[in-house]
C-alpha cells in the first residue's frame, strides 16, 4: 500500500501527456500567457507606431501635396498675371503705335490736302505802314514804306522814303495807308474789285470808310472800309 505522500508525489510527477508536470505546465502557461500578452502589446504598440508613422507620412504627403498644389496654383496665377500684363503691355504698346501711325497718317493727309498758301493782300507800288516793333531793332516802327516786290506769301521787299531797301518783310507786319494829299489814288486790296485802282471822293471818318470811284469804270461808285484800300503810288 502506498502512502498519501507517495500518492501526492506521484500525482505531481505524473506526465501530462507532453512530458511535463502540472506545475511546470502551469508555469509555462503563466509565462506563455504573459509573453503572448507582451507580444500582443508590442504588436499593438508597433501597429500604433506604424499607424502614427503612416499618418505622419500621409499628413506630410498631404501637406506637401497641398503646398505643391498651392504653389502650382500661385505659379499659374502669377504666370497668368504676367502673361496678362505682358499682353496688356503689348496691347497698349500696339495701340500707342497704332495711334501714332494714325496721327502721322492724318498729318501727312493734312499736309497733302492743305491748299496752297494764298497770296497776301499786299501788292507792288502800295504805300503801307510797317508796324513790327522788333524788325531791325524797331528803327522802322510805324514808318511808311512802298512795296517794291512780293517774293512769296511770307516775304516781300519794301523801300523807305530815304530810298533804303528793306528785305525779309512779312506781310503781316504791314497795314494799309489812306492818302492825305491829291490825287488820292488807292488800290482795292480785298473784295470783288481787288487789284483795281480808284480815286477817293469822300472820307467817312466816323465809319472809317471811303467813297471811291474806279478809274476804269468812272460810273462805278463804291464805299469801302479803310482796311480794304491802301494808297497807290504810280511809277
């Protein structure tokens, strides 16, 4: 007969089918469970770290992607703006050039269309008054001179009472003269009868007009303003 202690020892030494005792099994189960738990915890932490890393990578990628898209959009807008400014600059420059060419064409057309300069009212053998204050230092200001030749529409030659010849006299510097001594001959310088010689019959000082009789047609009487007639000097 086996004793109780021997039975307990036998029970403890009995094989569990795996070649280990129950206590060792329990210890292995305990340590195995703890190892499994540690491994699971480690895997969970690792998965968390991986997920965090993945999230960080995804966030960084999204941030970079956003920055890249934002930068790309900025570059696109900048390029559009630059192209627009360049296009606007070219357009404005083209408009300026077009307006310049139009103006020059108009100027050329005006020059081409401009009628020839009309001859001035002054004629040869007219006594007139020089009213320019700067011509030859003003020495001949308000002096009566006789027109000897009309060179161009802007230049004529006159002779003073002393016999001095004045050159480069502009017709705009001259004004008409009404004779005060007989025979009171004048030439009509404006109007329908321009170029004809007449005799003064009467002066109307208040009206600044004169009654005239044409030498070629003595029956024709006229009444003209002082500005339309000037003293005529016969050769």
